[in-house]
C-alpha cells in the first residue's frame, strides 16, 4: 500500500520484503527498491535533501533528452531555453496512481508552461512500474498531442548498490563502446577493467547487459529491447555504486539526428525495460 514517509517519499509494497519507495515531486524518482529484504539501489539521502543539487541515486527519469546537447542554443530556436542535461522530467512534479491489486505504480507527466519554455510540444508521459519477485518492470508510453511530429529521447538512470568494484564482473557486453568523455570508440573490456577509477561509456547492446557481485551474491540484468537498447555504464568512485542505464538515443541526438525518435502527431511511442535479479547460490 502507499504510505507517507519523510520528505514526501511514498511506498508501494508487494509484501514486507518486496517494495519500492518513490517521490512524485522530485521527478517521479524511485528512491529505493527492496527485493527479498535487500536494498538493490544506491541512494544518497543527504544530497536528496538539498534541492539545489542533482540527485545521486535511485532511478531518475530522463526526458526529452538523454545526456546533453552540444550547443549553447536550443535546437528549437531562439525563443526557447536550452534543455538541461538529461532534460527536465527528473526535476518536475509528477502525478501518480497506485494499483495495489497488481502491485504497480503509474506516473504521469504532462506539458505545462514550464516545459513549453524548453520544448514546444504538447505531450504526456505515462510510466507504469510493476513490482515482481526479483524483477522491476517499466512500461513507458509517450504521447504526442501536438500537430507536428515530436522528437524525443528517453532513458532511465538506475544506481545499483555494490559491495566493492573489485567484486564486480560484467557479462553480455559488446566488444566496442563509446567513451562519452572523449567521444571516441574504445574496447569495452579495457574500461570495465578500470571501473574503480570512474568510467562513462555507452554501447549498443543486444537488448540485455548484466553484472555479478560476488560478495552480495547476486546478478543484475538490464533487459532493454529496441529501441531502448542503448546501454550506459557510469561509475563515480568512491561511491560504491554502478549505473546501468537504458537509453533510446545517444547524447546530442536532437541535433545530430542519429537515432532520434520522431513520434507522429496524435500518436504515441511504447518502450519497455526491466531489471532482473538472479541470486547466486553457494
């Protein structure tokens, strides 16, 4: 059931050992996911309490762009403010509904006077978050209510708790990745071997990417089928966390046009991603 906690964080429970906490007014963010009694997500609560800082942790929502735009000006013309990194959705107040019968949360974001300063489109984003045992499912619908096609990118930014970087092993990753700090192609394994130093890489996955934590005894798999099949891996030591993020499009896609998604007028785009946990038996 939904309960009020401190700082306007609410809870949706499947049972006593399986639940999510979320904060509608801070970007609809899932702040905590407890699965079989284990806290799966990293969350910096002190930073969360400072509204002047971006949130580090949970599962922020990225819309209508992922990453940043390589321009000092809006892609929509001089009448608009330039979009902030990862868009505006993660900073907005979302509406929500709880469905306790099927243990799901629905989040809603609509255009308003604030979004129209950045983004000249009428839209609605609907995200249904479903809790299963050892699984969290995201079903996304992005509706274009405008009279013209609407360009979008969409992403999720999960932060996962880890025991230590030395205990992490990735699997199912592609040979080549993009170093997002240098904008250059690199061998993925070379970066994963130095993840403890901090990395920011993007890759075109086959729709699934996993890592195993040998001390926490679990394997976490991100399943993100096309067109949600860009995966970003980011680490920020000394924080003991790894971000494993599904994106539809790379940075700057609204300008470059590469993998830019255009939603036709009066139509919608459907996306799905899920996070699966497998326990490692002794």
